[in-house]
C-alpha cells in the first residue's frame, strides 16, 4: 500500500514515529524506542511532494569510474553561469570543498554512457513499518538519464541516500547539484520486521563508496 502525500507530509512534521513493536520473532508484544527518531525526511519541502512520492535532490559529492569534469556554477534566472572549474580532471568531486559562496552549486558533465555516484541532500528515516522505493522521474528519463541500481530502502534505514545515475543519451548531460531526478515512494509493510535494518550504511551522510572497500574487507 502506497503512502499518500498528506501522510508523508504528516510524518515529516511532529507526527513522526517514535517507537516500534515487531510483528514476529521473540520480541513480539514488546515496544522499543526508534534510535535517533526524527522526521521521515529532514529538509522537507512541500513543493517536492507528488501524489504518492517525494523528490530527492542531488548533493554536492560525485564519484565515477572515469574522469569527471565539473564546474562551480551559480544560477542566474533560468540559466546557470559557470564560475570556475573544479580542481582538475578527476574521478571524484567534493563540492562541499569547492562551493565558497551562497547560491553556488556544482555542475558535472556526464559523457555518453558515463555513470556517476551521487548522494541525496535529504536525510531520510524509514520507520520499521514502512519501506521505500527509489525511481527516476519521467522528465529526466526522457533526457536519457537512468537510475538502475540499489532502488530498495528497507525498514529501519536512516541516512542520506546514495544512488547511481548514467547518461544513455548521445550527447553530454549536465547534472547539477540541487536538481531532483529521483523520487521516493513509501509503502506500508504487511508486518513489522523482527529485525529492522541496522547494516553497513546505517546513518550514512554523503557516503558514496562501499564501506567494505574502504575498510579493506
């Protein structure tokens, strides 16, 4: 069952879940506090709501298996002005170090068939009775941008969301921080898990690469 817009908005305010009780396992009948309980979406903007979804915006960090060309940009009306290039040609761009002034963002040039890892601006807390699905917004898909990996967010997850975008078009695609290419749809679980998610990426913030690879596992 999809969660409609007004319920998403309600859980992004003061009515966010604060406790949970498993539907199965040895702890049936017990109630537990949700660790780091807070709004469903931190940084909630009503303009990002769809009938049964919420748009996710691109953050400031990018990583690719091939060299990335990036620029610091400033929006001027309906267009973007390139202020300066990011530090050379590299496979990673940390825009939090590049952006110096309010109103600036990052523009990354995605060549045809190039993929990039991004992270959401929003911090998401999925309570144990919900799961979420990540999918492309159709206006971006019609520009041949694609999202094809890690589209399930399990009950109990908290953190920013890492996602891959790929340019399937014949020309370079200009991907900018702050744009909203993806949407989250929340669904109600048939029952609450005995063990909600508490895995490798719990409470991640702007995490792009695998923590297993980082730790040498």
